[in-house]
């Protein structure tokens, strides 16, 4: 078990021998995991890797498994996991600072999601979290409903196909997708974010790590871009960061959602894994949906 994320980066202040930390293994199965996450009131939740990252402070909505219903609610942390890919979870306390974080881990012990507990009350609540004996895995994987095929599936089926393996198998077979799709120039992303910010058009963003997806939705309050090509956007209560230099390709994919066919911008990294999706989630105003579709239709091809 390591204290690093799926891309080898330090995921928790206190690993790598710099600080002393204590770790407790907890149950990563649903609904036990959902009860644990929703217990805490004020968390800094982080999902992603070197190319895309989402960071949101707040409380967890009940997390969902691949195949279940999914919604993004204002002010709540929306987390979706692949039960087969999240095999363990730990609560780690930094003995020097008192900082406490809950981490979801893949079979190799890499962190795929972290929730850092920001209040003393929440840190005290970790004593109520059920534990497992060290080194003992969950007795069975989390059971999930059957996942619809993405080839003719709706927006959620596309997201779940990405959640399984980063969407590599889906992208390799994308000629079989029955909806509209086309490659677009990833370099227009900063202009897209600047535009939706300036006109007040809300958007939804999902960021992926292996076996985990965290999503947010709302208006873009501010955008920024560094000389090196890192793009930042403050969306509702979340912060999203994308390294354009690490984005190999971008695809515009239309799939059925609450208001009918809805466009999504899917960003792939150098390994062909989808790291982020920008779209509209759930029920939004018809004017919002129309404005988003008008914007995406105008984007230039790659």
C-alpha cells in the first residue's frame, strides 16, 4: 500500500517519510463506504492526476457505483466509483499536524480519491468509522447494477465506460458509436472556458482517476492560464485544473441526456485515457442547453 496516487504523485501530506502517520483500513464496499463519506460535513475532496484535477470543499452526496443513477447537486461533492477498481480505503492521520484524510485505493494501493477532513469535529468522527483488520480485504466486491452498453447508451453510459479503464477500449472501438462524434482542436478549451465565464453559462465538469470520477456543475466564476499551458477554472464551489500540454486529443461526443442529445468535450491524455469531460449534467434550463449546443457546434475540427 502506498501514499501515492495512480500516477505516482504524493497524494497525502505526511507520506514519503517526511512525517509520521497512522493508518486504519476501512470498508470500501457500498453501502458501507457511502455511510462513511456522508458522515463528514466539511471535506476537501480531490480526484485526478497530472493532466486534470478537481478540488472541492464541502460535504459528500451519497457516492454512486458505476451502473447506478447519478446526479450533481450544488454544494455537494459528487463522487462515482467502479466497485471492482476501488478495493480498499484508509483513514490516515498525520501524527505531527493532526491532519486526517480518507483515501480510496486501487488494487496496487495507489490513491484514486482523497477527502481531507477540514474540521476538528469531522476528525473526531473518524472514531465512528468501521474498520477492518490490517491486511484483510473486503469479503466481496460491491455489487452494482448492469451497465448499459455505451455504443447506443445515454450520457451516463458514456461516463461509466470511461470509468472502467479510462475509456481506452471505448475509444478504440468508437467507430461503433451510434451518436454524433468528431475530433476537435483541444487548443480552443481556454477560449471555451473564458466564453462561458463571460456570459454566465453554467457547465458541468467530470474529472477521472482510475476507478473514480468526481464531478461538479455551475457557473464559472474565474479562469486563468499559465505560460506553461495549465488552465484553471473556478466552477461553483470547485476548482478544476487542466494541463493542456498533457492533452493529446479532444473529442466532441453527443449522447442522450435530460434535454435530448447533449454535447460533451472529452479530453484524452498521452496514453489515450479520458481525463476530463465538459458538458451539461442533469436538468438545466432549455436556454442553457441551447446555448451550450450552439457553442459546441461552432468549435473547429482538429
